[in-house]
């Protein structure tokens, strides 16, 4: 109980710290949203100041932070000056889009990565292992942006899948099932890019820890008892080899909101990434801060998930082992 | 605890003195329950003089390894005093302890994992000298070769990697390494288990020879009574973290008092009689 | 034991070589021959490098990838083990032949409960409903000496003591009532006090269910308590074989004689400080192929012919076999 409370406290403190840093950095960064407006001769300085006052941007930093905190407590993340809508709902919609993409990617990456990793380990040295190893080396060394551009180029030539955006123009007129397939088709490209970029590291991690476990005495003992090959790999070897992979998985969860920014921008997927990019470029203060806090929350949740998963899967962690103090 | 005819003669120099040694371990469980505390050693008291061997015997979990590790300075006791050649080491840590480490050394059960397999034999043996910053390269190498010779390893092995040696040879290296700082006390934690019969015999003979030459005190941890009978002067039985009986080998073997000791000896006796019936002789 | 029965396993002139990467081939087994009768308890007496563990692995076809079978054959219940496919072998392993490995601490999967681990063996070989399995597992746990099998069922290996873990391993081995169990130093990692219990458990199971045992050990105490017949191995060959009485009381081969005098060390005597006798010379070098007897360099009775060719096996009375020129007529 104490440990959980400690953890929760640390999370709250972390979020506080992140928000303070956000405010500080945005304050220190040059420029503000209204700079462009000021340059525009058609808008009078009085209008600009009035607008600033309306958004509370003329108050000192501490006051602004205090007011922001109190409104966050109420669930209100502020107002976006660029989009002219409240921050929270805007973030939420975009976050959902990102989550749709990244969850699909995560499921596919891990299914593919674990299977390929386990089979590579089981057949180490054979041609299968060599091909997978070469492919993963290649994929790890190619930067994500290059993969993205490469697949984009292929998609454009191929013309079979839609490029850009999440929905077709006539999305609202489609039937329910057609809507789903429409989104799915738009998902293909960004998903493919992200899976290609991320699967290699999973394969390598899984392969490495499975290879290590395959040499363990208890695996030999299981083989001597006549346990079948597939069952041996997935019921006896993988759970023991899982710990590093589980930690990696936790980090994957942590990057659910942040890892896809580049690809979203490149493929025009209407997620959190492009939103935050624009917001930062236009100094849309509360949107930027709201987005960062959102991501920080996810990061923390991801780490927590990793720890919980480890507890759930490894009885040695659960039941504790002896150590001196 | 019963003690029989075990006082060291006053003429012998006391090398190790352990008084009231207590150490507990905690098992941290995830969840709401509090920590589980397991007392590994409770109020352990014994002494060893120069040239003497005391054997600590008991089942696994009886606390003998814990005591060994505390005496060797690898763990800090929760309570009690440990003094080696008059210097109290129980409370010390870090640099203070390092200066005193020359006085006591430990030989571990698995020699393969107690040395860096990539080091050459000479480097393994010279490591304590390097850590204590004694001598320069050439003097260290000379000393390494000297020590290797003393444990029966030819100088031609000096540049072979430790991984290439057999288990018995590695254990000799470990002993040579332990001798580098001219200790007064050697702690042998199951140092002979896992060795072949003939290799074990060679190492036992080596240990006896070294003790005769240098008057080392040995703290010998083992669960093998036959080996203990050959190497030790006195034996202390541990059970559940406490010394339950202590005395010289002949007296304990003839008249064990504590029930646990009796059980241990009884089960050994049955195996012995089977062997004797088949014509084995000591 | 029915003398008309065929042997459970017959190893004939088996040779096994390991090819380590970038190293010399190691001849672990060299024309090894051994036959085990149903229900018989055979002890293999040898030191490290004798090939004893390789023999056990070879019988079960569990050698590492870099091992190579040379000449010879392994017949298990009239089937040629060297010709079977992996699928057929998997059906035999665990069900007809089982292995009790050396270190109980390492032999059990750390993240699977005890009950589930035994269940895995049953699932692999026997058709049972989950309830039947559960009952059987609790029966097995009781048979190997657990007072409260239901409690042990859900525990994990790291919660048990060394002796308890070894019992679980034994339960796994006997789960499908095999005909042969190979035990490789089953008590060497256990406390001396537990040795007797584990050995008598295995003996009881062997007698009760008619399971043949091949128990490998360097400790004559273990063999004296457990085995009926002893085979002594040196440098990949069986140099002497006979009943326990014959081999221990009237050893023929010089190596056996040396081992037995060394084994006096296992007797407790209050003779502090007496040096132990050792066999002179180094353990055999398995990378070279000797034409003659591998023990010759260390043998106190060596003759000229010993380094020239390998002695034939001669049989003295009561099936006491030895390969030594001293007895070659």
C-alpha cells in the first residue's frame, strides 16, 4: 500500500514538474502567437492587446500558471488561440486518432516481432534466421523518415491504397461497414511504415533472450521429458525469456502517443503529432502545454504498465526473493 | 550449545574471533503484506587459532554460508563483533576494510565463476596486488609465478587464459590468488565440492601442506563429514542459524549430544556401513 | 527379474565425438558397450571426462548439435534409437525413458508452478482429462514423499528447498511409468543428509514399478547404496563391469583399484591431517585417439602391449567383465 502511494505521489510530482518546465520554456522561447498579428498593419495594436488580455496572456507567469492549474483541476485545459476551441476536446479527438494508429501498429509489431524472434532463435544458424537477421539489421539502420518516404513513393506508384488522411472525402455518406474499411485502408500506409520501423528491435530483443534461455538446463530437462517443439518454445521458453521483452513492451506503451509524430506528419494522419507541431510553430501556448502533459501522462502510465506486467508474469518478482539489507 | 574440549591452548595465537554474530535477511514481497524477516545467523560465537582448522557444518539454510560471508567481509553483520588478528572488521566498510583485507581471504565453491575467465593465470593471481597497489609490474609478475609454483602450477601456464584451465587447476589459481597478500585466515566455502576424486585429493593435500608451512587458520564450510574429519581440528554444527554443538572431531563423532547432530551422524553412519561392508577402507 | 526377458537397453560399441568450434574433436565415447536388464539398477562409476554423462545423453539422443555419432548402436526395447525420427524420439522421451538431471535448482522452470510442470509431462504423453491429471499429479507428489500434495501443487520452484525440488524432478520422471530412468549425479548437489532419502526413494520406485535405472556417480557411497551392478568408465570406455560385490570387493582393472583406494576418503575417520592418496598423472586427453589403453600412462601395472593395442574384454566368473591385458589369456 505504501509503495503504491509513493508511486502515485511521484507521478503527481512529475506532472507538476513537467508543467512548470513547459511554462518556463515557452516563456523563454522567443515570440508569441500574436507576433504575426502585430506585423499585420491591418490589425491595430489595441486589438492585439485586447486579444492578449482576453486570453490572459498579459499576466505575469506565476499568475498564468496558477490560473492554469486551477482550471486543470476543473478539467479545463485552456483555450487554443489558433483553433479557437477549448484545448481538451481538441487534444482528445486527435489523441484518439493517434491511438488508433499506434495501437494497431503495436499489436502488429509485437505479434510479428515475437513470432519471428522466437522462430529465429529456435532455428538459429539456418537460412531463416539469417534472412530475418539481415532484414532486421537493414531496418534498424534505415531512419524512419527514409522508410516513410520509401513506402510513400511505392504507394503513390501503386495507387492501390489511399495516401494521406484518415478518411475519404465521402466518408460521411458511407455505410457503417464501409466507414470501417475506409479508415482501415487509410491506416495501411502509416501502419506499414511504423511496423517496418519498429519490428526489428523487437525481433532482436526476443531472439537474444530466447537464445539464452534455450541453453538453460531446465529447457534441456523439458526436452528430455518429451515436450513437443512448439509447446516447448511458447510455454516453457518464452515465459522465462519474457522479462526484457516485457520491459520493452512497457516502453512501447509509453510511446503510444509520441512515437508516431514523424509518420503522422508525413502521411497526413490527423493525429496528435501534426497538431502539436503546428501548435509549437505558432506558439499556441495552452495547446502545446496540454499536449505535452498528455504525453507525459501516457509515458508514466506506460512505465507503470511495464512494472505491473512484470509482476503479473514473473512469479519471482511477485513472491519476492531473499536479500540482505 | 554444548562445547567440548574445544578451548584453544593459550600458547596458540588467536587469528579469528567471532562474538555474537547475528544477521537477518528480508524478503520483500510486492503487495500489502510487510516484509518477511529471516534470521540467517543468531549469536554465533567461535574462535580459531593459528594453524588450526574449524569446520562449520550444517544443512543448506543453516546459516553457515552467511557466517562465512560475514567473516570474509562480504556482508556486514547486523550485530556482533568479528576480529581478525586483533582488528575488528565487523563494523568497517570501504577503504578501511580494504587495508585489513590482506589478513583474510576467501576461496569460493565454483572457481570458474570466481575469476575473470579472460584474465591470464598470472593476472588472476596478481589481482590482489594490483588492488592494494603493491609493487610494480615486474615484481607482481615474479610474485605471481612464485605463488603459482607454490600451489603446484607450472610457470609455463602463466599466460594461459583462466577459462582454459580445468576445475581443479582453477581452484589452485584461486588459492594462489588468496595467498598473494599473505593472509592469516582462509575461509573455504565448500571449496572442494564439485571436484573430481583425484583432483579433490590433490587440493586437500595442498591445503594441508600450505597450512603446515604458513600456519594459516582455516574456516572450512562443508556438508561433507568425511572431508571435515580429514581437514578439521574442531567442528561446529549449525542449525537454524545457531551453533548447536561444537567440539573436537573425535569427541563429537563418538558422543554427539544435540538431536540434529545425532540425526546427521546417523544417516552418515548407514552409508558408511554399506561402504565398509563392501571392503572400503579409509 | 525374468531372465528370459530381453534387455531394456543395449549400447554396443558406441562412439560419440564432439566437434567444438575451431577446436580439436573430443572423443567422448569410444566403443562403449553396456546392457541393462528390466528393473535392473546399474551404477556408472567414473570421474569427469570418463564419458558417463555423454553415455546417458547418447542413449536419449539428447546430445548437443556439435556431437556426432560414430560407430555403434543403441537399442532400446528392440528399437534402434539412432534411426528414429525426432517425432518418434519425443514420444519415447519422458514416457519410456526419463532423465533425472544433476542440479534440481536448475532443472525446473522458474516461472511455472510445480503442478503445471508435472502436468506438462502428462499432457505430452498420456490422454487424460484435467481432473484425472490433477489426481494423478497429487498421487505422484505423495508417492515421492510430499505430505501435502495440494499445497505443493501451486508453488514455484524457488519456494522449495533443494531436496523438495529433486523430489519434484523425480515425480516428473516417473509420471508416465517409464521402463528406464537415467540419473546423472542426482545427489551431488544435495546435502549429504538428503542423499540417503533421495536414493532410497529412487530405489523404492525402481522396485515397486520395475523401472530400470542407470545411475551415474563419482561417489561410491551413492553407488554402494543404490546400485546392483557397477560399470566403471574411463576415457569413454567401460573398463570393468560386474556386480556391486565383485567390482567393489574384488576390483580387477587397475583404474578401478585406484578409484576404490581413493574412495576411502568417503569414510569418516578421525584422522586429521592425513594426506589423501591420489592417482598420479593427468586426466585423459580426449582429443587424441589412443591406439592402446587410455589408462596406460597412469597405470602402475602397465606393460609394453598396453600402449600398442586395446585389450579385449574378458569375462571372469559371475559376469564380471574387464578390459585389461593383465587378464588377457
